[in-house]
């Protein structure tokens, strides 16, 4: 019964996203004809934004539905509307904030240390030393990747790659949840990948976008 409810919710969600993207494709096509040139990246951006806005709307209206989808779905949901192919996935954000390493009390960064220990990574002290030496607050995925690469270069320990997806740069307020929204859009051989972190209200707490 629970799986059936989740399936219905997911299908309704997909239908709503599809309608938005379809409408914007028509609007974009009309504008392109008027301007007499193509701007594929604009369509990619429009599609990404449509998915994010629809997810955020669902957060406000049906929080229970969001949790059920997150609990049941671990794979990307596919959409195809005209020439646009969309994949999206919603996960609960469960990463620990590496910026806690700036704290002086071990209890404040114990969760990070435990992740290292539980995954047989023996160079936690080196990782913390590098973080503190950089004197930089990590605010995005790129900075986090640079920190990890520096650790690998100095410790010659690549085991950290096993846990890098458990390390983040945001701390959740008490009694709140964060969610990760992954969106991939393919339009006329142009590809965009978007990553959002949303709170329970669907508000964007972090966003990054890349083109291929």
C-alpha cells in the first residue's frame, strides 16, 4: 500500500514538472523563431529551474509526500519532453560539516573523526591540520574537493575518496532537514548538471551548475 501511494505521488510530481517544462519549451521555441537564433543553454537553464521550482512547491504543499519519495527512491527519475531529457533525484542531506574542524573542542568535530575511524582512515589529524592551515571556511563543493586533493597529496592516502560524499559544508539548524536535489538535463546534445541543497520549506540553501 505504501509503495502504491509513493508511486502515485511520484507520478503526479513528474506530471507537474513535465507540464512546466513543456510550456517553457513552447515559449522558448516561439522566442527563438522571433530572434532567429538558438540558445540551447537558455533552455537547459529554464528546464533546471523548472524542476527546482516544482520540487520547492511540493515541499511547501506536501512535506509528507517529499519524505515518502526520499525514503523510497534511490534512482534518478527520467523525463522526456520534446527534445529535452531530464533526470532528477531527491535525497536527504546527511553530510557532516567539515567547517566544524575549526572548533577547538574535540566533541565539536567528533562526528568527522568518527567517519574517518569507522572507514579505517588513519590520518584524521593530518586532514584537520591541513584544514586549519588553509584558514578558509569551506562554502562550496569545489573548495571541498581541493581540500581532499591536498590531503591525498600530503598523506598519500586515497581512502578518503570512500567518504568524500559524507563530507559537506553546511550545518542544519535544529529541528530542520536539508535535501539534495540532483538534476541532469540534455537538450540538443548540450548537457547541464545542477545540484541544489534545499531546506524543508523548499528554500535553496546552496546551488551549483555545470555545462558539458
